[in-house]
């Protein structure tokens, strides 16, 4: 049977018909998530007017998705590793399709709340499974770099194109904002069932014939780790029972923490309750850590969090999206409330940010192959901080030409940051933990978006009204992007090339140092 990926993992390679088909299916799913969120944000005023929703209920519609997505993301990532990437991807795509359709038939606020919460949960299981499918279907090297460049560009493009699509669909009726994703989900589902396959020999998720011609299989792991008692071959699903106590404590903790972040949007609304929610969430995280240390088959191998590069990348991801989510919210307020532009005009004005959809697959892989993920990601964060700073002197009568440099620079920043961020999140991680690594990344991104929105809302409200308040709140994205660049700067001394250490070798090297810790924990 002919291969669809030719070339070696370390040299030049090309993608043929079937591998492009697999990649487009996975890109379609991540595009679906981005466009779904962006379109809803544009349609919110029309939804409130038609259903007679209060401001609190309208805010709850947005928060429900955030709660479902952020609360279940880590569980979704680990479930993909344990139960199969393809199985989780297809199952939760069906759930996403069904509840998106339910939202379109909503006759009241509570029905819309339920639909958005479950849609968020579905996305939380689907996103890390999709990322793991990309990394497992395409061998490390130029092939994976190219695939992840296309994947990241499509993901970012979903947000920018969703603003325009949302404006167009809302003009036909806000319910089409929910029905359009149903049609797209159905097409992706049919293609996924035809193209994605579960690897019978190894238990990994591979598309038919996507193995490289010359890349050898990675050797089985021989070492153990402090936080897992079951070593396995790279790509092999972890064995052992399902960690129910860990799953329950982690999901409850994440739900409480995300809810606490959402409450920060209104700092004067019950600060005591907000503090209690955060305290309960942190306490449950402590319970989760204790459960994992004593579990024979932990839901999350805590040793993965000892990787300084992984922690830096996730922190940078959180700050990067915090900055963008805050800026997007403030820019929308400026265009619609200060300038009086329509939703469609607002979407068209911000469409230029979608230049990353073109640049990410073309420019970013070349830069990554030359300079490495961290350096390119660092450059993206620096450009993002510069773009937000250029928007600071925004005025009531600014021409679009005056705004254009900042928006173009932000599009370039996205093309440099999003792809390398996705690549670095799984770099050096064993293949059977790619779902977990993807869950960590998307959790960071979701928390970042919620924190950014809460921070700019609080500053905007506290600073008064008008352009003065808007300019004050714009300092938040500048500071967040600059802090993200500073976090990454500590990792710039790392080698510029791609990580060539097999994940199993890394785990084996880690094991001797961690074994005493495991013994101590067990004795305790």
C-alpha cells in the first residue's frame, strides 16, 4: 500500500492526497471551534433582542461555553490518550453537532445556556484529541512542522473569519449562527469516518498509510516514572484502570477556577464569594495532586509539569491569548460603540488579522526549521506587544489607515506565535501523552482568554467611560504580551534545532531521579 507521506523524519518531505485529506479534516474541526465562538460573539445583541435576555443571562451564555471548555479540557486530553484519539474525536464531534443545533432551536435563555455548556464540553474533548491526531499522523521533522503550521493557521483564521461570517449570518437571523456549524460539523464527520483510522498494530491513531518511508519506530520505554507505574511504548495507549477520583477532583477544580475567573469581570459583585470559589478550586487541585501521587494509573502524570520548557510555553500561551482576547473585546467596543459601526463593518475591519491564515503555513515552518519553536514564538509575542502599543493612542476620528499597521502587525504576530506554540507544547513529550499535552495547552489558552477578558472589563469599568477608559484598558494587552515575551526569554539559550531526544529516552533518564520521590510518597 503506498505511503501518503514521503521522505524521512529529518529531511525534506511532501504530503500526498490522503495525508492532505486527513490534515484538512483535523483543520476543519479546529476551524469549527474558532468560528463558532467568534460568530456567537457577534450575534449576542440580536439574541438578546429576540429572546428578551437580561445582561446577566447574556453574559451567562458566553460563560457557559467557557466553563464547559475550561473545566473539562484536561480530562478531555487524558481521555483521548486512554480511550483513543480517533474515538474521542469522532464521538465528541457528534455531540458538538447535536448541541450546536439545539442552540439554534433555543426558545429561552436556559435552553441556550445548556446548549453552550455542552458544546464547550464537546470542544474540550475534541480539541486535544485533534492535536494528538496531527502529531501522531505526521512524523516529527519537516512533515510535522508543515502540518502544524497549516493546522495553527486554520485555527487562528477561524476566529478572524468568524467575525465576518457572524455578521453575514446574523443579518439573515441569529439562529443561523448555530445552524451553520451543524452543516460544517456534518461534513467533517463524514470525512473523519472515511479518512481517520485506529492503528490496530500499536493502538495509536494513524491515518491509512501515513507512516514515513525511512523513519524507524521508536523503541519501547524501559524506565519508569515517579508519577506513573505503567511504562509503555511510545504511541501505545497507557494501560491500567481509569482514575475516577482524579477525574472528579480535577474537573471540579477546573470548573470552580474558571467560574472564579469569569466572576472577575464584575469585581464589585460579591468579592467574598469570588474569593471562596478560588479557594475551593485551589483546595481541590491540592486533593487532585494527592490522589495522583498515590494512584497506580494516574489521570495526569505530574512529572510532566516538571519540564521547565513545557511550563514556559503554557505560561506564554496563557498570556498571549489573554492579550488577544482583551484586545479583541476592546476593539469591538471601539468600532461599534465609539464609531457606531455595524457588526459586519467591525468584522471586515478586523479581517486583516486573518493574514496569519496565509502566512502561518508558508512562512512559519521555514522560520521554525531555521530558528526553532521558542525563538519564533518569542518573536511573535514581541510583535504582539508592539501591535497593541501602536493602538494605544486610538482616537475617535482615527482613519482605518491609522489603525491598519497595528492590525497587520497583530496578524503577523499570530502567524509567528500560534503554530510554534502548538509545536512546542508537544515537543519532547511521549506520544502516548500528546493528548494530555494538548489538554494543558488548550487549558492555558482558555484560562488566558477568560483572564484577559475579565482584566480589561474590570479596568474599563473602573477607569470611567469613553476613550480614556478604553485607552487605560488597552494597557492590559500590552502588559500581558510583554510579560509573555519575558517568560520565554528565559528559554532562549536552549538549542535552536528541533528536539531530537526520543520521549522515551527522556522518561527513562528522568526515572532514576524520581524513583526515590515515589518511594517517599508511597511510604508517606
